[in-house]
C-alpha cells in the first residue's frame, strides 16, 4: 500500500487554483496570505506539500516552518526563527539582519544582552522579521513561507504574523498558514487573530472539507493500488467521514472490513502491535515530545528507558521506525506523518509512563543543555513532576524570552515560577532572588507585554507583601507608582509616592509646599530615592500642583546625579521642561539635557517622552515649523529604535497629523503599517481634523464610529467628539451639534477637570452651530430668546475656562487665544441673526489675526465670516477682498465644503467671486436664491435681510418665480422646485 504522500493529490483543485493565482500575484509584487484551516487529518499538510512543490517548479523560494505544542508556554518566534535561519544565507536577508541588532539577537540568543531598553527594541525585531522575509523574494521569484500548525503558535509568533500581514504592500511574498479548525475553542487565542487577519486586504481564507464519496473512492484506490470492494469502502467511508488521514490509517490496519477498528487510537494500536517492542517504546517516547522531535535529543533520551538501554538498541529501533514509516525526516527533526499519531500514542500511555518519558528528556537536557532550550527543559520538568528543575528552568526560560524580546512568553514563564515558589522550599537560594524581586520582574514583563492592569496588580502585591520591612517597602513603592500612573489612578499614585517619601525623606511632603525640602546626605542619595522623588514630581504635575512638582523635580536632579541614576534624572528634567513651556527656549534646553541623560540610561521610553515634550513646547508656543522639525526627528528615532508604537511614539505621530493639518494639508493620510489597535483608534481621531475640513457633513459617520472609544482616553473623546460636532454643523444638524459639544464637555470634564482648556474649543464650535441654526430659519420670540440664552452661557463658559483653566506656563497659548476670540465672534454672529444688531467685523478681524500663527484652515474660515460681517455693514469692497482671499485658500487646501459655502454666500450677497457658479434653471440666479430661502420658511423681510435687498424687491422676485413655475403659492412652489431638481432637498 502506498502512502498518501506517494500518490498524486486527490481533488483540492479549487484550493490549488487559488494558490496559483496568489503565487502569480506575489511574483508581480502583490503579496498575499493564504489561511488554510481544516479539521485534524483532513489533508492540510498533504496539500501544502503539493503547493510547495508547485511553487518550487514555478521558480519560487519556499521555506516551511512549524509551530510546536509546548502547552501554555512556548519558544518565542519559533517558526520565524526557523525560517530566517534557513534564509540567512541570502545576501539581501543577511543585510537586513546586519542592520537590526534585535533581529541578530533572535537568530543568536547567546549574543543578546540584558537591559530594560531591550524590551523597547521588540518592534524593531518585528520590523526586522518582516523586512527579512520581504528581502528574500524578488520579481518572478517570490518567497513562499509556509507556517504549519499556527493553532500552537506562541503569542510572539501571533504578533509577528499580525504585524507582517498589516504591513504587506508590494513585497514578493506569499504566506501560507495552516491551523486546525476543530482545535479553535471559543477562547482559543488564535481566534481573535484570525478575525483580525480576515479583514486584511491580502488575506484569503480556505477551509478544507473532508473528501466527498467520489473523492474518497479515488483516494482509497490510489492508496491501495486497486479499488476497494463496496463493503470495505462503505466501512472506510462511514468510519472516516471523508477524513483522509483516518481513511489511510484504516486501510493500513490491514484487517477485513468486518474487523476494522472504530477509533483512530484502535487503528494506531493495531499497527504498533506489529512492531518490535523496542520500536514501540521509541515511538511512544517520540510522541511525548510532540509531532516533531530533535533526533539528537531523542537519541540522548532513549537509552534512559527500559528496552532501549542496551548498546545500539535505540539506533536500531529508530531505523526500524523510519523504515516502517511511523516516523519520517523533516529537516533536522524526526516527525510523525501527522500530529494525530503522536496525540493518540500519548493518550494511550499510562500517567506513570508519560512521567517517566518526560523525565528521560529532562535528564538528557540536563546532561547536554545544547540539545534544547530552557523552555523545553521547563516543559519536561513540569510534566515530569520535578518541581525544583521546573522552577530553575522556567526562570532561565524567562530570561531567554526577555533577551528574545518576547515579553508575553517571559511573563508566562515568570508566572510559572511564582506558582511553583511555595512548592520548592529553597526557591530563593536556587534562584538567588527573593519573591518580591521576582514579582516586580513579573510586573515589568506584564507592562512590556501591554498588560498594565496585570503589572499594577503584581507590583501592588509585591509592595504590600513588604509590610514587615517598611524601609524596603518604601524603596520599592516608586515601581508601583509608575504602573498606577499608567492606569491614571492619580489619587492612589499620590498616596503611594507620598507614603514612600514619608519613610525615605521624612518631612518632605509637608515641606514641598514651602519649597524647603530636607537635605539629602550623600549616603542617602540612592537610585531608589532618586526615582521616588522623580515619580512624586510627575504625580504632582498630573494633579496640577506645579510649584511643588518643580521643587521635587529639581531635588531629583541633584540626588540622581549623586546616586548615578541617569534615568531618574532624565525623568525629572522632562517634568521641569513641561513646567517651563511658557518659555520655549528654556524648556527646549531642559528637554535636550533630559534626552541626553535618557540615552545614557538606555531609557528609550523617557527619551521618546523628551521628543514629545519638545515638540509640544514649540507647538503650544505657535512655532509650528520648529515643532514639525522636532516631530520628524522624533518619529525617525522612534522608527529606528522600534518604539514608534509606544505611548509617546503614537503621540508624536498624532501631533504630526495635527501640525500638517494646521499647515493646510488636508490629505487623507493612512495610518502607518503595523499599528496596534489602540494606536489606530488614537490616530483615527487625529485624522478627523482634515476629514471634516475636506468632507464637511460627509465625515459624520467616521466621527460617530469613534464614539465607543471615548471611554478609552479623554483625548480621543475630546478630539473625536468635538470634530463630530463640527461635522454635524456642516451637515445642517445644528441641534445635534450643540448637544454633542455639550456631551463631550461633560464627559471630558468628569475625567479631567471642569475647566479643561479644550472646553474653549468646544464652546466655540457649539456657538458656531447655534449661529448657523439662527441664520437658517425664522424663530419665534421664545425660541430666539432660548438660542440667545444658550449662546450667552457658552460664551461665559469659554471665558471662565480661559480665566480658571491652567495652561502650562501660566499663559493661554496662541491656539487657545484664537478659539476664545472665535467664540466671541460666533456669539456676535448669533446675536446678529436673531436681533437687529449687526455682527461686529472687528471681532472676526481679531480672530483672523489670532489664528494667523499658522492655522491655515481656521484663518480661511474666519476670514469668510469676516467678509460676511463686512457685507452686513455695507462695506462691499472690503467684503469682496476678504471673501476672495478665503475662497482662494479653501480651494488651494481642498476644503470643498468651505469653498462651496463661500460661493453660495457670494451669490446671495451679490459679492463677485472668482469662479462663481450661475444657475442653469429657468429661474434667474436671484430668483433661485429667493426660492431656497422661501423653502427654509423665511418671511420676505427676513429674506431681504439675508440677501441685502428690500422687502419690496423680494416680493417682486417671489411673484416672478411663482409665475414661472405655474403655481399659486409658496408651498406649492417649493414642492414643484424639488420635483424638478431646481433646489436641493
């Protein structure tokens, strides 16, 4: 009987066709991903083997990598390490590896270095993996990367897969990943990854189905070499359900149809009974390792078992297992033809037998550590119930994972150590660290893995566990404070840092108010005290106690220098820079010093905080060109070091969007490749600025889509909510716009403080919506009074916020002053629309000047309003000049809604503008303008005021348009005009 691998591929033509198409596209520079799912044994491996052969025949480079099952912990990046090891000989790949130290560490873990900064290079590693795979393919000869069994992938491997797919653009690369559909239970970690990948453009999903009866007949005939009789075929069909592997094993059992076993385990047991006992023992040992096992490790472990402990017995058994096709060769490994074989064999073992075999592997790994990783040793120690060995190996595996920049795996190994701690009496002596240090290391891993809540929990338990040692507890509290700050629990952070200082520097918290802090002797100037002072200063900054924050930050700098703690010094200098934002040159000098110290400390997070602080210093001072240069340098640094998706890297990217928008660039800028989900939401809110200016009311849907993310971050709520209000105003949904602005103000105020400075912007937007509402229709006296009252309240809120808000540096910046000016101007426009008092052109002129620090779009929008106010004051020549200038800017920027609004007003107000559009209907241009206002319900007097003509002239135009439309009344005229398309709905 032939094996399935020895017969031509049966069926699967649809899948082969899809692969050929994807391969051809990859050869032309259109990368793709083929996700191949199916139940165990359905034929995934046979199919991808065939596809790999097709790819090689077509001139592609093919690399096959595997994920392995090591339970809850794994070997980070294993399939990609396997693939890059094979590709390292390709010159283009070798160059990518040489340019990225983090990637070289992955391929040569022994060459890695410890250090907190290494964690920050993780994204550099992900970028390096993607870049290496991209470099391995070329036009006409793409790289086909096959990753088998991703249902066993560790978290780092899943991260690489997500990152790789997200950044695919024009690489000559085709990724084929297989997984077991029947293994994906509801909480399986691969499920959300697949859901995310399915939405990506390059991804195709293929679900392999079992053979149909006709396909199964073809398969069994090819495998047996002759057709089965009907009875035997029916038995195979009913018992295999079309599963190729199960059908093959049923045929290979060699029994009559009446005696065919009912389960796969029975089939395998029947086959094994034909093998020599030593061979059976060897394949069971191999099965304990999983589908694949390193040959050298298997040879080293085998002699430690009965039946294989005589000279040459293991070698003979191994040769026979391969000859009988129970085991095969895959690269440097021995492998079962299918993982189901290994799983069935393990299930057939007694618990004691499994333990003995795991211990055999453990002893072999102890004797020759080069045979396997610490993660493998930890796995076999746990399964072999050697808790002491498991503790030591898990700690070593955690260190290895840290060097490989795999914080998720490091976290799981460290949590395993914590869980074993109580079961190993001499754990502290074995590891040469106590439980507190271990718990804090675990918290650091959780933080690096993006689990701030878990980090805070671990750190809190560790610190609270030191209640019997108040001194050490105080020295460790600064670690907890940093994790508490990540969760924005400011009251808790202040209590923690104050409690630590009460022990480490008694009297400091009380003296901070006066600025006369206790002296710190040289012997007491420790890194722990320096960090405690630094985080206390940062907490005070966050709770708006700026003077005290400055006192503690300055003392931090002194203590940190004496304690040789450059990281703490950099943190404190950055805090001081924030406090000096009112004097940009001084702030910039402080940030530069902080950045230098952060580099010395290897603290990339603080370094990126420095870049962001310097950029915001220039931005809030209105020096947009300087801010842009700093942003470019900071983003370049973030990308080069792989930390661009950290907190401050994302904020740099977001601020860069805002600076571009201020400069009048309204292009739809896509989010850079590889952005994690939280960063996407954050940046999507920033992209709304340009979207609203570019699309007006059409941007409402995009802004509404971000509403569920308001709870994530107050900044998202402020930006996305405020821009939603602006978009609603453009859409003519004025009441909703005002309500939205008020809702955002209440939401953010509850999160931050009542008089947060963004409230000025929200008030100005709400006033603009009220003014638009007042101008678009008649209002009864009560309604007009209500609109005026709401406008008065909004203006008062803006002015009170400007007085009581706390801008850094103590002075409201250029943008804040501009929006405060616009709030007053919009309030004037509102009153003009509802009363006989004209709008004040001077208020709009002042607003234009305030925005002229570089806010190009708002200059154009305010200039348009200035033109309207000038026209209402009968200064037509001046109105024409300002309107033409606003229109030219709107057109140049691509601000179509603003340009359209200026054109429409120019026609109504009889202000000639470049490119003015004339009506093509049977009505004159003026009659059409009158009809539009009639449709809005305005009286002749109100229409006259709007169009700057007399009531009598309006009456003439109304009579003319009624006659032309052949109608007798205003309502009928509007209805007919709608039907004929003469006016919009």
